[in-house]
C-alpha cells in the first residue's frame, strides 16, 4: 500500500518553472525594443505623417489590420501585412521613420457601445452581432465545444501551439479580437491609439500582445556554440569522407576491419543506411508498423499546426466532431504502438545478450547503451532549436516558434535528462520528446522484470511478465479513478508514466513469445489464425472509435470524468497493444498473409531506420512552416494533407542526414566503448539476433528498440 501511495505521489508531482524568470533567453531582443522607444520622437513622427506625408501614412494604415474575415466562422483575428510593415523605412527631416509590427487583443465586453444603424429599419447592435455569431452553424459555441475546441486533445499534444490555440479558443468563446497594428518604431501602441482618439470612452479596453522589429533576433551564446559544433561536425565528416573515398576509389583498398578514420564517412554511412536488404532473423513487419506509425504522427501534428493560423474554427469543430475526422483524432493511440514495440524489442534483444547474472553485472552498460544511442541526435536538435532555428524563417506567427526557442534556451537540461514529463510538461523543449522521457524511465525500472525473465525458467519468466503487466495496469487504473485527469489531461494523463506503462509491459510479453518461438515452429490452423487476426483488427478499429466517442462526439460531455470514460482511459491502450502484438506475432511466425507482405515491403525500410530522427525533427519542421505564414488561412482536410506531404519530404531528408551522419557513427563509437567496459559473463543459450543489427537497429539501436523506443516518441 505504501508503495502504491509513493508511486501515485511521484506520478502526480510536477515541477513548474516560470519562463518569465529567464528574460535573457527570449527569442527577440527586448532591449532593442526598449531602446527604440522615444515619446518625443513618436509625437514628432505622428504629426509629420498626419500633416506632410499622406502616402507614407497610408502605407502604415495599409499594413495594419482590417475587420477580421470570417467572423461567422469563428475568426476574430486579422494579422495585417507583416513584411510590408517591417519594410517601411523613410528618412525625413533628420529622422528615420521605420515600421514596427504589433498585435493587440480587444475583448468585446458588454460595455462596448458601438450601436449603429444600417438603415432606420435595421439597427445593428452588438448584441445582435454576437447572437448571430454564437448561434451560427447550429450553435457550436456551447459548453461541450468549449471542452473540446481546437481539435480537443491535440491541443495538449503540441505545447508549442498551446498558447496560440488557447488564445484562439478564447477569441472565439469570449469574443476577444486580435488585430495587427503597423506603427512607427519609436511609438507604443497606446501612444498611437491615443493620438487617434480616446477609445476608452467607447468602453473598449485592449492589451498589448507583442511587437516585432526588423532584425530583432539577437545573437546569444547558444548561437555561437551551435556554429562551432556544427562546423566541427562538418569538418570531421568532410575529412572522414575524403579519407574513405581516397582509399576506396583511388588506392582501390577495401576496408575489411573497422577504421576509426572512416567512422564519420558520409559515403559509407549513407550507403549503408539506404541499402535495401532482408537479413535473416529480422522482424521485418516492424518496419511497416514503425513507418506507418511515424507518418500517422506527422500528419496528426500537421493538423495540430493548422490551429496556429486557421481562421474557420467552427468548421474545424464541426469536422472533428464527425466520423470523417476519426483517422486523425485516433492518431494519439500511435504512441502506445511505440511503447509496445519498445518493450517487445527490449526483451527480444536482452534474451540474446544477457543472463540474469550478466544483466546485474552489466547494469551500467544496459542503461548507458540506451541513453548514449539516442543522445547525439537529441542533443543536436536541442542545440539547433535553442539557436539557429530562430533564424531559419520569420513571419507574423513566428512568436509561436519563438516560444519553442525560449523554452529550449531555458529548459534544455530537462530534455537531455529525460524529465520533461515532470518538469514544465506544458513548456517542453522539443515537445514530442516527452515520449523519450517516459521510455527511458520505463527502461530504468524494466530490470525488475527482466532479471526474473532471464533466469531461464519458463514458469519464472511468465510469472514475472504477467505480474509486471497486471501491476502496471492496476496502478494505472487506480490512478485514473482516483485522479481528476481531465483537469489537465495532458499533464495528469497523457504524459504520465503510470498510464503509459501497460503497453510497454504488454510489449515485453510479446517479445518473450517471439523469442521462445524464434527457433521452433508455431502451429495454428489457418482458419483460427485468420479469425484471431480479424478480431485483432476489429479491436484496433474499436479502440479508435471508442476514444472518438469519449473525446469528440456528442457523448463526450457525459463520458468525461465518468466511470465509462475512466474505463476507456484505463484499458483501451492495453487492448490496442495486445491486438497489435498478436498481429506482429502472426506475421513473424508465418501467419500474417497479405498483412505481413504489406508491412514487410522494402519501401518501409528506410523510413523505419530513420524513424527516430523523424520523430525528433518533424514537429519543428511543421511549427516552422505554420509560424512563417503572414496571414490566416482557411482550414481544409485536403490542404492539410498537402502540407503533410511537403513537411514529410523535408523531415525525411533531414532525418536521413542526421541518421547517416550522426546517429550511425556515434552508435559505432558507443558500441566499441561499451564493449570495453562491460563485465564478461556466460552468454545465454539463445542464438543472438545479430542479423537484425542494422535492419532493425533503428533508434536507440538494438533491433529498432521500439523505434528505438524513440520512435514512440514520435508519436506525439
């Protein structure tokens, strides 16, 4: 009982650090914004614009806001013309008049009096306007949609977008208008607005949101570190590749043994990465599952990114509440695919490498191999996000990407230490890496089961696996029923290790089954195997449908925080993992039929190998794309699919380079290093899974450990 209370307490504990306490890490130069302010100069420039230069004044007005388009569709935001505003620059009367782009928020409170008359018979009053908006489209603005607005749970999957989408929701539900203003850089918004007239007499109150200036992205220490680190890697890769090509094509020498001078050769590593081959012993169906899962994650986040710039929020709400959206609203369950694969590969590889005593003697190697394999790519992306990422683009929405830059500069350590799910889970550096944190934490506790599993006795192994799974699901269920997880779904449920552990332990069971039947024939009638596989597919679809009903349908309000909702949250992830595990088991043992043929196709192999890097990279690519926009856009499913393909191409190219130039060479270095510090012991009497080494060694190594388990991270 004490242990249960301790686990619940640890899981419930969350540390919150206020990013405002790290002002030096802001992505935009605050000191520059303060230095340019000059009330006297502002007054002079405003008078000049009013009295002497109507063309320049019109340029400022033209770059500013309009009445938001699509108000009846839920849009209360107009972003003006970002680049036109920042491009304004004119030298007059010994002063430089330059543009500054600002946005303000205006709540339309009942005190605002802007009643007007279109005709004597048709007075347009505020109450009438609001009634029209809120009653439009079948009254989608109601309490049930407040709880699930902006693609519901997807709001939580993307902490970078949280602030943007929450303000979008507030604009729609509380009627807060966001407008862009183009003003002289010496002025504040209040000085300009007060010059026009005292709008407070009309009952209008507003608050400043942000301002941008040309070249306001200041250089910080992280930028210089990034330049040095990336330049050093570039030089090492160039020299190693030159050495490799010189020996292969000029001296005509083929390397039979490992050579440290060619470990970073781009030619050799990329050739090895892009080579399609089927090695005996590889779990080929995992390639297809990993590839499909990572693409499902990418397209899910592409839909999340829409929330930054889309203006037809009511259409989004209507779409997400229909069955047509289920292929996207069901994407979050993909994370459990990766957790299951992670547990599967952990057992599958460990049984070939360790005995129970060997595991204890090499526990340091067990942990280090996991941490070191994922560290280089993760560390480079954290460094890039905290530095040069801020300079790759710009736009009216770049403050969203800037939030990520600020977070990485302040909280980079929580990502590298895999503590994101406990430290500021709503403000993570590289938000999707919460998965990595939980995956590492599950690997830390996994020896509690692995030790007994590796003792050799089937009875002991099955007892350890079953107890591990039952304890994990019992703790998860208890936690869900005792905690109001919907008070903050993302923090208390989505990134909670207790909730995520059952799929991992289910994967360990599947991995054990695969290992014990690796060298023996598994017999089952074709009809029975077909029936069981069909049932598994039905269960997978049912899990997606039930979660849709709970989160997005007309039943969601009744099911949330109810016994039905808690049961769904407690068991659907385990059911998903078990059903998928059965399909994997059938495919590996020759009963997969067309499913196995599809999942084992060569086209999945490269994506599977780079899945870890794709998981780390894709969200930053998507955020950069949407943050670079200069105006709102109209959300459609078709447009988002095209955005998904474009972002996927960039993600795949970058991931191939990261995997081939960074992950593979460092994996070789770390393997050699760990081999030297490992303690010798008698190997288990199981054929090693060496042939799977490169084929499945994706992410984190060791037979694609769950997408290196990292891939799981890609899920969200």
